[in-house]
């Protein structure tokens, strides 16, 4: 298989459907189907079983997948190396982060970057999932999780602190929770377990056993909006929440500390445009 066909094969393998593969690769679904038929004919092997729930790799497909992934890694390695020696301060850089980190300093970094290097185009992906840097789903990431892959390099941007907040109106109506009561008589807004399982057990070091969980959310800014709306008590970054009128911190002696890292693939550290974006993020982080 050539690389174009390999990409389509892996798209089907990962998505499980022709439509899903087409969406991943940004090509027409009919093209995906034609290329798969051509691959199976050229290899004289059935690569997938067509089932009601999707496409499932056959034993031959699993063997092909191992070789296809090796080919993909070689192609991505070449792409990273070529990007690494590219000294142009132009082109696209993909950045991944969370919405609260973007709000805190990444967006300001992108504003400064655009002023200095207007030909660098940023593709900003904001979510709570860890995008893959090794597969070039992103070039840079600003995250609260330190990477473990030896192919990735990271810079510690500092520690942040989160605390418990509610609106002044909520506290006036419900009072502050009493430590040791498990938030009895109070409503909470917490992260969905897909983001962090920690808040499903404790908040601010206090078990939530007697609380009513009013809402679960999957992004930090939605959590902030829910607390601002008076829905309940939530844990918010203090560098954001302390600036907002109408919010009041509960139990200020209790806090959750976390780290923030800038992460990139080692091969991209030599790319001028990626380096420029990284430097802008570091400078904006220092300024807050």
C-alpha cells in the first residue's frame, strides 16, 4: 500500500465506518469506499468485516494495521523533522489547551504573537482531552498534566491554585457550608468524571456525601458560568474567580494546587514558527 491508501485504511480502522473515516481525513465517503475496495483487490485479502455496528478488522486487517502504523510513524517522523528545520515565521501552528487556560493567558499570548508575526496562523483547539502530539494532532499543548513520552519535551509554566466559590446571593440565601458536614444542605457544581474523578468524591478536601450535585460539566468556563448563575458551589481557579464581581470564596484556607506545562514534540522545537508561539505563551504566562 502507498501512503495515501495507508491513511485511508487507518482511518477506517480507527473510526469503524466509512463515514467516520471520511470525516477524519476530510475526504468524500465514496472515495474511502473505492480506495478500500482497491486495497483489498490489490492485496487479495479481506481487510474488514462489514457488520451492523461497523467495520471490524479481519486477521489480515490486523496484520496490515501493524505495518500501516509503522508507515504512519515514519511519515509523521519525516513531517516533524521537516517542520523542525523550517525557519520561516509563517505557516500554521496547532495549539491545544483548556478553556480556562486560554482565558487566563493563552489568548493574550496569541494576540501578542499576531502583532509580531501576522503570517503565523494559529489553529486553537480548546477541550479537556489530551491531543496527541506524536501523531501531529497538535504542535503545542498547554496542559495540567506532565507528559511521560520520551519524545515530548515540557516546560513547567508554574503552579495555579483553585478554591471554592459561590455567589454572594447563594451564600446570603443558604449560608456557608459547615466543615465536616459533607456539604449538607448545599448544591454543588462539579466536573464530569471524564474530566476528573476527584470532584466526585471530595471538593475542597471535604467529602460531598451529603451534598446535592446540581450539575456536572466538562469544561472550566462552563463550570464558572454555572457558579456565577448561582446554581451551586464550585471549585474555580482563583486567578480568574477573584476578579469577578458577585463571587465569594468559601473556606479560603482550603485550596487545590495544580501545575501547568507547555508541551511540544522534540522534533518541532527547532521550528521557527513553533518556537515563536511557545515563546509568546511563556511570556504571557509570566505577565499574569
